[in-house]
C-alpha cells in the first residue's frame, strides 16, 4: 500500500527538484512533494537525514532513481529505496519499474521526453501500459502543445523543464498539468 496518494503529492503547483534540502527550507516546506535527484548512493542516508527537518516532515519525497549515482534501474534498487520510510515514490524514465514500485508501496512517476509526434504516440502507449501513478512530460512546453493528445492516457500530468516564469507554470497548469517540476527557488514560492 502506498505511503501517500498521488493526489496529495500534486496539491501544489510547483514540485521542487533538489539534492540538498538545507537551503531554502521555508520554500521547500510549502511544497506537497519534492524530487530528490543527483548525488550518490553512499550519500543517500545522510541526505535523507537533512530532510528530517521538522518543517519538511509533511512533504513527500520522491527519488529520481535514474540520477542517483550507484543506484541501478532495477527491482533491487526499488527494494533498497522502500526500506527508507521517508520515500513516498520514485521518478524514472524506465516505465517497467512502475509495477514493482507499487508492489513495494512506492508511488511512481514515469518521465516522457516528447520531441516529436511519434514520441507523443509512443509516450502515451508506454504511460498507459506502465500503470504509473503519474507522468512527467518534458519539456513542459510539449505538455502544453499536445495536451489534448495526453488526455487519452488518463494519468495525472506533471510538466518538467523550461518553466522559467510564473506565466510558464500557469500555462502548464491551464493545459492540464497538475504541477510542474522546477529547480528554481523563485518558482517554489508559488506554493505559498
């Protein structure tokens, strides 16, 4: 059983993407979820300790499994992450990890890079087959342009990448994205 729901995780418009949560704790604490990316497997426990800050305790944490050095894209890696109660889920481009993640009580967000019409059709098919809890569309401007196509897969959408302004975030939300991911602290402030 998942530790939270995807609806609770997508309550706020911006999902901060960080490695070190010790900066901007106030802004991060306003988020409903955070994506942790980068760093190494050896650093993971110490990094999670930084997320123990009281203000961050209600915020769901997702591990970007593809971008943590030393962590492979396998069911064994998911089992390792599931041992950390602090993780609510994973983010990955590997759609086949969605089902084992669910079995281990982790939510999953599958990333789709949409560069052309063929990628859109393939992405929708992959997303539907994966049974992920949500999809992240990269870049976010693609999510805006092909919103009607993406409605076919029926999964909650997140826009990722190239959202530089509040207007970009708003456009993605209006197109059907529930949230957008961002490394920009000035956009995290939209969660307040």
